[in-house]
């Protein structure tokens, strides 16, 4: 996962030194926690993770994904539009 996130941050230009999107992740074993300041930023990194995962023959298990939103008006959606 660390290599995948290195690639995702490289493609998004969101390395810690110059992080305009305020994206943070916590990786532990096979679990990942993503934190962003907006729905737009979450969509951007989530969709990039989905597409970059294909490079490593991996995919998110959407049935096990969950999110907690502080904004009830916006829903997080995967690249295929599912929630």
C-alpha cells in the first residue's frame, strides 16, 4: 500500500512538502483511513486510488468501505458512481 500511495501522491502532486489538497492517510495492515477537507478532495484521491490500484492488480472492496461525513449534503462516490 505504501508504494501505491507513493504513486497516488506523485500523480496528484500532493506530497507532504507541498500539499495543496490537505489529504492525509493512515495505513495499518490492510486497512486505510483517508482524511480530506472536502468532498471534492476525497473524490479526487479515492478515484485516483481506484485507478492506480489496477496497476498493482488490486481493487477496493466496496462492501467493506465506509465513510463518515461532516457534511450531510454531499456523498462520497466511487469512480463508477456507486456509494
